[in-house]
C-alpha cells in the first residue's frame, strides 16, 4: 500500500523563470489563496524572433517571370494542393487503381482528371451566378437535393416532386434554374 504524503507549502513561495532564450519571463508568487503572476517580454528575444516571421527564400528557374509573379505562384500553391486533395477524396476517387494494363490505368487517370476539370468548370459557373458558398458546400448541397419522379399506372400523367429543401437548396435551385421541369425531364430521359 502506497504511503500518502502531505506537502506543506510555506506562506510565501516564489518561483522564478529567468533565461535569456525564453520569449517570456515570469515570476510566480502565492500567499495562502492569492496567486500573483508577473510576466515580462524578453525584448531581445522578441526582436530576434520577429525578424524571422513570414520570410521565405524562393528559388526558381523561371528567369523571365517578374518577382510579383513568382510570389503569386508561391502563395497560390494551396490551390494545386486542394486539387490533389479532391482527386484523392471520395467525390472523385483516383486511387486505388485496380487495373493491370497500362491503357486501363491511363484511361482511369484521364477520366478522373477530366471529371475534376468538369467539376471546376461547373463551380466557376456557380460562382459567376453570385452564389458565395465554398466549393464543398455547393457540392454537398447539390448532393442533398432529391427529386422524386412519379408516373401513375395505366395513366399518361407523370410528375416530379422536389423533396424537402432548406434556404441553401432553394438558393441553388433558383440561381441554377433547376426548378425548370425541362431539366428534370432531361434527367428522366438520361436514366
């Protein structure tokens, strides 16, 4: 059985942390139920660190590009990374490739990149319509729109029913003109 130890703290205890390499220096004191902390910024360390914040050295072989174009290309690299992330996501899945011939692998990669380009074109058109949603929100909202197609037995009547919609779905339906019955009839013919 472990022994319990009682620690007694004297009425006034001081803890100090004073080193030159730390950004903050502090002194902690406590007296019964009152704790005092005094924090002081090490100005020398602060000045040394602030000189390195946000600075990059860029190497390039694009000798004809201006400095601003090189910087813009560097800052826009996240756009390319997002495209790769989309290719690996469930929306457009490029891997794993379950093919053995080179032609099948090339065709699969070609179709994945083609679908990525078509998705980007569609998203550009949506943005041009004045819809200020993120790309993922646009695609998720469109995936949630459900239309039920009914054709009565022994009758020539057929109709579409748009299932529950919220404000985002209504906005997309109106801006993209998806409530037009011809749009739904095209989908019926396709499937």
